[in-house]
C-alpha cells in the first residue's frame, strides 16, 4: 500500500511540475505577468563572417551586450557613436541578440541572425531622434540613468540645456573677457537638482575664423605666494550642448555646459580658459562662489 501511495505521489509531482512548466508558472509567490505593452520591440539584424555591419547611433555608445560568442562587436576607431559587428563563427544557426545603451539614455535591442549576404551593411538609427515631447517618443526612449548625471534623466538634462540655449537670456553681465577681436562671456548660470549649467557665448568680431583648441575649467587659489605649488582642481563638464569648434569671422556661437553641482571656497576661484588652435587669441575669465550661489533655479524656465 505504501509503495502504491509513493508511486501516486511521484506521478502527481511529475505531472504537477510538467503542468507548471507548460503554463510557464515557474515563479513562487504572488507574481504579476509582464504584458506586451512593457516590451521593447527588437530590430532584425543580419551579420556575416566576411563583412562588417556598422550601426550609427545618434549619441555616444555607453554599453554593449552580445547575446552569444557567435558575435563580435566594438566601437569604430575614433568614433564614439558607431558600432561595428560581424559574425565570429561562420554559418551559425541559433538566433542571438545585441543590446546597446547610449549616452542620451536610450536603449536599443536587436535580434541577430546569420546571412551570407546581409541586406543592410550600414545602418543609421537617426530616425529614433525625437523632439522630447511625450507624443513623439520612440520605443527606445527609456529614462536610463547614467552615473555621472546622478538622479537626473539624460533626456531631462538634454531638454534643460536646449531650453537654456533657445531662451538665450543674459542674466549674468559681469563675467567675461575680450581681446584681439574675440569676446568670451557668461550669459547665465543655472542649477537643477544635482547639476549646474553654464551658458557661454563666443563672439568673433574679426574677419579671421577662431578655431577652438580646448577649454579648461579649474578651481585655483585666489592668492598664491611665490615659490608655492599651485593647487588646481580640474572640473570636467558632464555634458555640452551646441559645442562649437569654430566661430567664423563676425559671427558668434553659444554653448551650454553641465557640471556636477559644486561650490567654491572663499579663498579659491573658478578659472575658465579658452585656447585657440594654432593661434594666440586665448581668452580667460574668473567665476567666484558668489556667482555660483546666485545661479538661477531651473524650475523657473520653460522646458520645451
């Protein structure tokens, strides 16, 4: 009798396990089923062994995951937003996938299969660029948060910077430099949550184009005694909107920089230096802590 009961229990257990697998019910406890509205539809991608597929994204690539060892991929040399992909194994049969996250917080996913002659070898994802409105958001428009932006969504940061640039207010009128027909000035300082925004303008009043070599932002001592090592702290912007590398003659360009929020001790100052490529028309101005703490709160702007 015991043997019969044991057999029945085993059969019941196997049957229950099979039924559970058939129903996909392998979760314990209260579980909510994912619906298709939560799914990000993948794009179909074909790769081959003897040719390379290139995908051009609208922003720098931050993360890439390959579904299997049948694929190999990497950023194109010298280009942060171009991904090159090819098959690592000839004629692999099993379909696999690729996932990509870009600097603007967008997520892309592709189902990948092998083809002797891929239909598309060079793919541009620029059709995913949108205007930031809720009614024009593509399937990949997720609010993925990146470490250097803290609690800010990359898309919100982009919208704020674009709004500052578009509104083009000049709230700050005392910070800047002018020499050799070049004027470099601050139009506004703004803050929102954990970020500080700096709106600058570079004006070229000469007939000779101004080519930007590099810009440095560093906090230094206001008074440095002779024979004393100067202590500098470099401040790197986490984002730059409408960054221009050349200003034509009698033209001007504006850029919005975003920094992790900071303050400056009373005995120090922020020095901004702009260097001309193959030229000597360098510009330099100073921002003090009083200017930083008076930064305009971004909530007053219309983010559009």
